């Protein structure tokens, strides 16, 4: 009798969890389902931050592909020695995603140099000529360092999204190397009325936008306010508002 009751309780809890998670997932995706976007073949490259693995960008790809806003296309794994291994899940069509995952994920400048090889593979093997890029935290620095290195005969970037990234030592000479046409979206988090997202100071993030503006670029800047559960540094890449603004910026709409 006692065992039967325990089984009933466990079954009830399990069903409740499944129903609750399902309801949360639908709630989580609801804002994305209202978006109407352009469909292009221009891939978006996702680069995660310090010590991050594939799971850091998996959320973006999973949610945005589940709502048919993007298509999971490639996952590129970069070994410590720079060797590139590519997994293909779909053709590079319908807003394709490309996740770049570095085995040595704690040396942004080295990762930026390895990104040159990644981009060359994309150009030569997959005929990628244009792309967008999204970097969270030091992922933004990796992309930025790659861009200012100005490697030759590589795909051209159109849009660059930085999420909670800071560039404290950026110089005028470096900014002059950025493509003049580059559209930049600079996202920052602020927990309640604190100084930032718990790890990155808000002023440091906004300073990048100010510097870009002073040098003739026109970045879009957005501060996302909330609790530690929504805008803490490591929570920004699973924040529904970030998903929404990211897609609007990449596919032809200005965040508002």
C-alpha cells in the first residue's frame, strides 16, 4: 500500500514536471513566434566566451531553429593545434547558423588567429562569401580581433552582435581597420540598479559604443534590465529578449 502510494506520488510529480516544462518552453518561444523576418542564405557565426563549450551557443540555435527563424547548419570544432573539423546538419540556407567551438577556449587572441583558418574553410569548402557574427563576452573580442587583423581573401562580414563584451584597450588605429559598412549591435545587461551584469561593468560595455560613434560608425546599443535570473552575465545568452532583438537585428529590423 505504501509502495503504491509512493509510485502514485512520483508519477504525479513527473507528469507535473513534464507539463510545467512544456508550458514554460511554449511561453519561452511565444515572442519569437510573432516575428516575421527575411529568409537569406547568409550564415550567422556564433562564438562563445571564456571557457565556454558548445552548450553556450546551443541555446540560441535550438530556440531559433525550433521557431523556424534560423536553420542549424554547421558546428565547427577547432582543436588546440588549430585543426578544423566540421559537422554539417543542413545546407547553408534559410538563415543558417554556424557554431564555432574552440578546444582551447581561454586565449582570445589565439582563437582569433584560429578563426582565420575557420573562415578560410568556410570560403573554400562551403563557398561562404558573406556572413554575420555573434559573440558573447570574450567571443566578441575574438571576432573583433579577427576583423582588425584584416585577413585577405576571406568572407565579408555584414552584421556584428556583441553581447556583454568589453574592449578596454581599443585604439583608433584598430577601429580604422573595421569595415566601414559594418552594422554593430552592442548588447549589455544590468541587474536592477547595479553597475552591470554581475561580471561586466555596464559603463565598460557602453564605452565601446561611444568609441565606435566617435570614429564614424553607427552602432545600435541596447541595455537589458532585469534580475540575476535573466540578465546575469551567463544568463544573457538564454534571455528571451536577447533572442528577439538578435533576430530582428540580423534579418532586417532595427531593435527598439
